[in-house]
């Protein structure tokens, strides 16, 4: 079991300090969840007390301005985790260590945001599209698409007169797995219309033969 508490960003450091004074002296982990289509991040802190159930503190901050006070003066080990979240999600920790820890300074973007485009997957073959050992995509696997690569209609081949895709639209399209449902639905609809047209022509042909 875990004791969970949702707090305001303004309480972040004070509540962490109070937890430490109450016996939660072991910093366990710090992580983040991108909650698109809701425009916010959920930052989660895990603390341990040897004589009590684990404690989990959560707060939500806006994606557009993801800023939170640093915990490194309360738990020194939090500094490394904050640097990871800064690299991967773009969260800025006031009073924290601004140096990058995972990515080079030249890297632009935040890889764990749901709307981040993974360019390498857009230009290389996706293993999930193939059966093991096959060079070409097998018929049963052809409908798989890689995570991190949006539908071309959303990103890449978007109409020039269309408005830019929103982060939520990009994230939904880049989820991976089966081919985009809208595209599959269109294809099924086209096949159904073609089948109906062929049936209508066949009925007309039979009717002409009967009359003749």
C-alpha cells in the first residue's frame, strides 16, 4: 500500500520537508507523466519510511510553463532525478542544477513528451511491421505502425493550408500500434462501396439476360 497525496505546486517543497521531518527520510524516486490531451504534467515524488507505508506526493503543472521548485535542498538525491525530468520533459526546477544529464546541449526537444516526433523512426523500418525474419511486411502485420511517428496527414504531409496540429492531435496520432483508425475506416468504406457497386452491376446484368 501507498499513501498518496495530491498537492498544489506552491506546497511542493514545504510538503516534502514536512514528510522528511515526519520520518520519510529516504528519497525513493521522482517521475513525471505527460497527461495529454490535458495540457499538464503530473510530477510524482516517492518517499520511504522504514516503519510506515510509502508516501507519494503528486502535483500538476501546466505544459506551457512547466516550472517547479527544486527539492535538492530537502533531498540531495532529487537533483539527479530533476535533471532527468528537465532533459526528457522540459521541466524547469527553480534552484536546481541546470546542467543536462542525459542529452547533449545540442539536442532540441523533449523525448518523453507525448507529442515529441521521433525522427529516426520516421525514416527507418519499423520491426513491428514485420514477422520475425521477414524482409517485407507480412500481410498479417502490415497494419502496425511505429510509436513516435504521427500519421502523415497530421505531421509531414499535412495540407499547406491546414492549421498546425495541436500537441494533443500529434500525441494521439503518434501512439503507435495499429494503423490509424480513421484511415482504416475510410479504406473499409471504400471497399464496401466498391462491393456494392459490383453487386449492382451484376444484378443489372442478370436482369438484362432475363429480359433477353
